[in-house]
């Protein structure tokens, strides 16, 4: 018996503040005006995407003690922009990253519950955690959190917000005008939480929202992050968009679900993926190469090399050879407010390897940064890209993708117009929304039903 | 300043649930089951915009509503529960085009960094119509929702004692710091910081981004904001005040103070006190609106309005009392009262509809035309931004001004 075809889930990531976003392209528009967000969201909804995704950063990045000025800088407040987007869309899910370190559960719970009400059940939360004192300088609480406590705080934060979401059951508001009973229960919203990170009690003041709780996303990749996702998340925003890495990640994470009493379809794996479309595959390849050069200017190449060297390399020529000096391996990193610099676990080895690569291929600094940087995940004609995406999903490398266009805000338009119809023709992507809520789009069970299932078993 | 016609007054409406009377939800027009939907709020604000009002405020709080200031009352016969006011305002912004949107934020337990970018973003999604009403919470049960501070029990009476005044001053000092941080963050990007200079590869001119380096007793904030300077430069900041300490905050830090005089004499005294504080704060030259707050029951004849108030009091089981004067009468009588109060130096009014479904349309369809007949209110929106409607210029950026002074 052949496996039934999986339905693909698709989402759109509003282009962010890194060099994936090509702001120098004449087609690039504002990254902050609401019209850009509305355009992007309406395209995603026209294409019947599951949701829009918005990232967050709480301090402007710095390198060498100065604000990093080569990428898009500046973004809106996540909750506020998602609430406004709820007014210009009807079905599209609204997913936002909200940091669990620089917020308090009561406030975040009322914001997500409010967003869920105001969008009729379309809210989702990408729970991220941070510990750095650098970002903490913008907040009351500062950067006190030891790195090894970040997941324990994030876990307790999420558990606490769940207690707040669940503190209303949905039947408390009677609003009986004749008898004068508004609330069925004076203790509606009552909660007590005593834990390592939070000791709070009282009454929550937002009644239960359409989805019960927002859909929960998790993005961490460490063992702890995967375990956190398996225990508590509805979806993972992963970074593996190649087939073999994707399959390995998919198998690993899904295998962790059983010990939490969860089925494999209760956690979706959705990698971020860039794309470049052309009329033909060859045209797309050429275009993709050009985009990668736009993404890595000479100045950007030097800055990216500094991630590894951890030194000021501004005196080096980006079109010249790699530095002879070795990376500075001290703890104090030249780059602040950026996650990916920690990817280079052994800078000395990376530097050695890169020098060899550059020498063998006669690459300049800029060539090297382009060649070792991420290639776009999907490059080709619309039919090639549609086929590749479908093959990935059917081969269990993912349950779909969160697409990251490189042009704001129109970069999604060609995908919506040319690739989505092909996926729909193949019967692997919806032609109409099946239900009103994001849980409906993702095939996720309402938390009340999950509770009922667990109670019955 | 002299003029043959009366100077136009500014009008705002304070939205809170089904209205300000605790039994308002029991009226057939009230829609209490819709309170947690976007369409309820969209309808309210659309009505206010049809009436050409300057802005609406949205009440909020970090705990359930209560008939007691300092503690929960356990009552089930009044509206309880509400949605986040900033998010309601953002949800409504794309559906409206001229009216100002002024959500309440609680400064006591929240992060000024988050609120600054939230209001800046509200300004972007409304293309220049955002404001904020800053409120503090000294309530112990709301502090317990955050678990980071413990507050002593409190009542409105206890605040009048010397210890109460000290405590009040401390809370208001924190609120003043909070507003200072929010405002500095709005200015932390100069208007032309984004340069998109393809030749050098620079997206921003980092010399036009500024650390705010605020250090206060309650918090320190480094900056700059993650959100560029909002369309209005500085969204409108407002606050409600009933006595000297809060009047001082109004005078030092806000663009609009809401006050609650019960007659013209009291109005005159409040205006004088705030203006003196404004001068003491070195802001005498800056425009500062002082709005009178009034709860209103409006009907075609006075007896009907009074009877409606009595009927609602009966349903509530007790007479409704308020910090603000409660008016029951006709639109013409209210217009008389507003103009009389305006003569004391108040520049506008924030009306609190007793029953939103009844008194809001009575304001927009009864009071507004009456004021227009008297040449006392606009006949069309004359500006696209809230600052514009309030006659407030777009302010210079404090950091740009400082940089210009340094190079001059």
C-alpha cells in the first residue's frame, strides 16, 4: 500500500534584518511602513498560505562596538503589527516571535489571548529564549540569566502562560441581561504558579480565546531545544532545508514525541527556506548567483569574515586573499546581538579550512563568503521548485516550509502566482481554507480536545 | 488671543467595555457578548470617527475590573475581563483613517522599551494617529500577577495620608521616568537615519542612531529603539490626574492631561495649578492640552436622561459614583456646560459614555452637530495625524537638535 500524499504547509517569513534581504534592489520597498506588511500578508493569504511569520530582535546588532549598518536595520513591534494585519486578512495565521527572557508571563499571555480574540483564532507564538546581557541593557530585568538556565526559564514561562490561558474555560461569560449575571463564576481566571522562575497568583483578565491557546512554535536546535519542542510545541521552525539533514532532523524530533504521550502529527517540522525562481532552471541559477553577490557586498564579506576571525578586518581587501593572522579565540566576541556567530565552534579550524578552500579555488574573501554561505534552498523554474518542495515533504524531510523571500515586500508574489497553482494541481496544497483558525490550517487539535483525549485514555 | 467666534474645542471619547455605568451591559443596545471581538471595537471607533472626534481612548488594566480601587470585589454582576488596549487600537487602525487611537498602558509592571516600540508601531499602522494614555498601578493584587514586587494594601482614602502621598510620589516618579524613556526611544532614530546608500553598502547612517543611556532608580535603558522614529515623531502622551502629584506629571511629561473638575471654579483652580507646574517645569512655551473628563447620559430631553440614569442605578443596586462629574441631560445642555467649562482654560473634553451603545451615538449625532451650529467644533477633519488634529507641531528630534548644536 502506498503512503497517502501528505498535504504541504506553507508560510511566509517577512524579510528580516540580515543579509538575506536585498535592500539595494530597485524593487525593494519599505521594511517598516504598514503598506509593506499588508502587501506581504495579502499575497500570502491570496496563495492560501498557513501563516505569516515575523521575527523579533530586541537590540540593534553591533560589530566592533558600532551599530551594524550593512543590513536592514529597524523593525516594528511584533504584537502590534500582527494585530493590525488581522484587520487586512481573514484566514492567514499570524505568528510572531516573542522572547521569554525579557517579558513576564501575565503580560505575554494577555497579549496572545487578545491577539487570538482579535484575529478570530489565528495567533501563534514562536517562543525564543535569550540570556545575553547585551540585549538585557534595554530592559528592567537586565541580562541576569545564566546561559544554562535559559531553557528552564523558557519552559517554565511557557508552562505558566499555558496555566493562564487555561485559567478560563470558555463558559464563564453568561452576560445574561435579564438576570444581571455577567460572570458565571467569580473566580474566573484564578491561577497560582509557584516555581523556580515565577511565583505569581491572582486572576487572569482575558477570557478564553478561540484557539484556547496560541499555536506554539519553537526554533532552537540544541538537544535541549529539541526536547523542549517535543514536549511543548506545535511546530518547529527549523533550519534544515536540505533533504538528508532535513530527514535526519525530522526523524530525530518526531521520535521524541512518544515519551510525552504525543502523536507524530502533533508537531509539525517547518524549515525556513529561501528561493529563486526563473523561467527556466538555467535562468534561475544565474539569477540565484547574482542574488548571492547582492547579498554579500565586499563590505558584508569582511564583516562576515570577522564573525570567524573575531578581529577588526577592515583593512583587508574583500577582493584579495584571506588574512594570514589567526582568529582571536577570546570570549569577548566582536559581534553582538546575533545568534549565528556561535555556529563556528572551532574558529581556528574553520579559518584553516577556509584558507585551504580559498587557495585551491583562487577565491577572494568575498568569493569565499559567498561560496561558503547558504545557497538558496530552492532554485529553478516554477515546476522544478514545486516538484522539489513536494518531494521533500513526501520524503519526510519536513511538513512544509517557511519561505523567506529576499525582496520586501513583493518577493513572495511570483511564488504565489507561479508555484502555488502547481502544488494545488498536484493535490498537495489547499485551494481553499478548510476552517477559520490557524489550528485548522495546521491540522492541530484544539487544546480542549487534547485534554479530553488524555482524560479518556 | 482674541477671536470673534469661540475657539473650537477638542473632543475625545473614552471607551471602556459597554460603557462607564456598571449596569450599562444590561441595556438592549449593549452587545456584552461581543466585547471580546474586533467587530465590537471597530463599530465603536467607526461611530466616533463619523462624529469627527479627535480621538478615542481605550481603558486597560493588568487585572480584573473591580468596584474597589485596591482589591478585587468578587462581583459577577458587572463586566469583567478585557482585551489588551494597544492591540485593540492596532486592530482598528487599518479600518479608520482620521481618528486618533489612544490606548491605555500600565507603566508600573511593563517594559518601557516594549511600550515605546508598540506605540511607535501603532503610529506606523495608523499613519500618524497614535497616542498613549499612561496609567500606573499601585494595586497589590496586580503586583502579584508579576511577582517581582510586593505592594502594601492600598485604598483611595489611604493615599491622602502623608505616607500615602509619599508612596504616590514614588509611583509617579517611576511613571515620569517611564515616559522619559519612551520619548527618548522615539527620538533615538533621526528621521533620515535610513539612507540605503548602495555605493557604500550602508542601510543606515549610524551617526543618526542614538543610545539613550537612561539610568533611573527603577530601571536603566540603553537604546536605541529597534523601531525607527514614528510618523508623528512623538506620538501623543496623555494621563489622567486628580491631585497635585499627578498634575505635576501631566505638566512635566505629557501632551494632554485629563482632569475631573465638578464645576467651573474647580476647573479654573486645576488649570491654574497645572499651568503653574508647567511653568515650573520649564515647559511654559510648549502646548499642553487640559481636557475635562465627564460621564454623560444624553437624551432628547433631560427627564429621559435622568430617568435612564436612575433606572441603571436601580439595576446596579446602588447609585453610580465617579471620579468625574456625571452629566445627564440634552446635547444642547451639554454643549452649554462644555463651553462654560472651556472658558476656564480647558482646551477639550474626554467624554465617558455611560452606555456606549446609546451615549456614543448621542455624542456624535447630537452633541457634535449642536457644537458645530455654535461654530465650536470642526465640520471636517482638517489634518491626517493626531498631533495635527490637536494643533501640535511635529517636534524636532532632541538628538538631532543636540547634534546640530554641537556642530554649529
